[in-house]
């Protein structure tokens, strides 16, 4: 029997119409998508700082090892945010108890973000401790709240795997050898990221199945869209700050225009059409948890990483527009946009079942620019990569309009030449699907 407030089945053995303690914490579920609350937006401010810290760390350690360490830290930051996103997708962030837990996560998250620059040095213990407090502390609350609820077993399995990885996080932080610390933390990240794919298989508790986890697809899509905005906002912040610290000569001005145009192009590629249609697709899906896992939980981190890497090249080109070409600059200048385009291609594939040739062409062009970068200065390479992503954005606009005209859809009222979003090709919603989902509830 469904609970009248949440719209979800009451746990077996519970008298109909008598909500459990967990039901009081759940989000109200109506016909529309659950809205993102103001407190969730406030919560995200912590991760604005975290993204900035990661970008600055990569800039200061622009080597293969530095990039690998920054990637590992990014995966941890993303996982802390994403699991909280799944939690607030299910539990009401306006409930006083849930809100207090989120405040605690914010405090630990702010501390974790502050420790990011020294995570592989003297700040390792503090970083690992803050991360473990976020992951284990939040899940302990959820497990306690759902102990007698039908969701309880699922969250108990999640807690088991987070406790196992917590041992590795703390153990790695206590080791002074950088290579050993990195190895233990890499193993911890691997265990956490693989757990949803094998259904959080736990001794005595079994495993979760796809049917055990459902989400509000519209809410999940909007939360991830907002994180993309966070990353793009950091890119704009870097651009403005760097401009303010230099005399705006011709080279600096050209770098500023290229950096800002690149950020606009990335926004256009993601938000102009795909984001809204993807949100509709996951909201209408018979199995939103599966799409939420593949398209949002795992694939979006690729696009976020691309934006962060690109922000490093923005700062470098504005600081030294005519500077000598280095392997590091070539990697971030071409690699940032390439990561974003590749992530967006995977996203479209997971949600709509297509992989457009335009994205493949853009990836080949970016690879070609990286290959001949030794013949350019920094500003020239940066402008060329911006031209590639801008061309992809314009191509998407053109393809969208041509497809709309082919369907015979009338133009948008009051907007000459604009047409509403067409139906995408039949979605292969099972593309990339695995056996289980990250934390959310049914």
C-alpha cells in the first residue's frame, strides 16, 4: 500500500495508513518533479570552494603525478557531493533533522575542501578524516532512520562498503610514503565507485537490485545541472580574477575573450537543448535509478573534470599569452575541452542512445591541435580550441533547428526562427546500465 504523503509503498508488516519514522523524513512526492530547495543551493556553496581548490591545485602541480592526484581528490569530492545528492533526492532537506545532518556535512565538507591542497602532504589525515565523517556520518543517520523501513537493508549495505573504504582512507592518511598513501586511497575510491555496480553485495545482507532504488529523475537531473553551473562559475571566476591581476594588453584581452567564449560554448553545448530533454527523459523513464546512475552519477564527473582542467588553461593563457608552449599547457588547453566533449557524448549516448559524429569530429580536431601545439604559442592554441567547441555549439544549434523543421514543428511564439525541442531518437535507456544503483530509495 502506498503512503499518501510520499507515494511510496509502506513496508511489509506495517499497518496501512500508519507511517514509520522514516516516512516522516521522506520528500513529498507529487505528480511533478521534486524541486531543488534553497537549502540544497546553500549546501552547494561548499563545493564551489572545493572546485576552486582543485583547479588551483592542478595549476600548481601541472605534472602527470599532480594531475593523477588531483583526479583522485576530485573523485572523492564528487562522491561526497553525489551521495548527499542521492540522499536529498529521497529525504526532505526541509525537515529539521535532515537539515541538521546537511549542516554537519557542510562543516565537514568545508574542512575537507580547505585541506585539499595538502591532502598528499601534512594535511592528509585531516582531509581523510573530514571525508570519512561526511560519508559514514551521513549514512549512519540514514541507516538509523530507516532501520525498520523497507529501505533499511539497502542503506545498511551502503554503510558496510563506506566503512570498508573508510579504513583505507584513514590508513592511507597515516602513512608518510606518498606512493603508499596514493595506492591505498586509489583502492578506497575503486571500492566506492564499484560498489553500486555489484549491488553493494554485503555478507549476510545480500545485494541490492535495480528495483530496490528509485529516484525523482527531474530532481537528480537538476542537481547535476547545478553542479555543472558550479564548475562553469569557477571557470568564469578564474577568468575575471586573472584579468584583474594583469594589465589588460592585447594578449591578455585576447586570452580573456577566448576563455570567456569557451565557457559560453560549453554552457551552450550542455544547456541549450540536451539538459532539458535529458531531464524529461529520466523523469519519464520506467527505471530512473538506472539512468541516474549511468548518465548522472558516473558520466557527469567527466564533464566537470573537463571544465576544471579547462579553467587551468584559461588562467595560464591570460597570465602568459605569448608564453613558451609546454606539454602541460598543451594538455590542459586541448584536454579540458576534449574531456567535456567526450563526457557530453557519453551522456547523450546513455540518455538518448546516439553518439553524434559532430562530437567525434570535435575530439579528432582537439587531438590534432594537441599534436601540432609545438608550432603555436599559448594564445594561438587556446583560441583554436575555443573555435572547436564554439563550432560544436553552433553545429548543435543548426542540427536542432533542421531536425525541428523536418518534423514540421511550429516556431516558438514570439521568438522568430526558434522551435521547441524535438523528440530525440528512441533512447537506449539500458545503454551502460549496470545491476544496481547508488543510494536513493524506493
